[in-house]
């Protein structure tokens, strides 16, 4: 998220609480420069991942795939 210094001033405590709760840095634009507010202890990067629908079809079909032919060709 990127905010102007004015928006930061208006919502300072909400912005700081958001950084602490979700671990995502906030960028502040001031006089043509970018400053970042980041938590001192980084949170897990996995926490910030957004879910994506990546499986096309039925996920159960993946579980029952027979990989033995693929494994034998690589030996």
C-alpha cells in the first residue's frame, strides 16, 4: 500500500496497527521519495500469500495419478 504523508498523518495509528497485524509494509510518498514502514520482526511470507485457483478440474484426479511410469523412465 502506498500513501501520501497527509493520508498517513490522518490515519497514523490505523496504518501502524495494520502493519503490525498483517506484516505488510506501507510505503509513504514524501517530496518525491518513498519511505517504508515495516515491522521489526518480519512475519511469515506464507501469511501474505493470496489464494489462487490453480487446479483446472477435479483435485481428486491428481491424487490418483500413477507416477510409476514416469519414475522408471528417469532411472
